[in-house]
């Protein structure tokens, strides 16, 4: 892999991440939501922290 293709890959990933966040914000505005998670799987730790705080703390200690 050349340096230019490596840089292009990094830039493409960053742009894709920004697009994902922008889409999530637009979706939240359209649906009148106060919270939005991008990527969506990040909603799981937030839900777990609110629902089972002790389990969340245990897992956070274990997995960082």
C-alpha cells in the first residue's frame, strides 16, 4: 500500500464517519429526538448505564 492510498483511505473513513453523524443528527431533528447516537450501537452502553448501573460499572472496569 502506497502512502497516498493509505492517506486516501484515512480521509475516506473520516468523511464516512462525518456523514454518518450528519445523517444521525438530521434523523433526530426530523423525529424530534433529544438524543442521538452515531454509530447506533453506542446506544447500547448508554441504555445499559441507565438501566443497570452496577453491571455497566463492572463491565467498564473489565473492558476499559
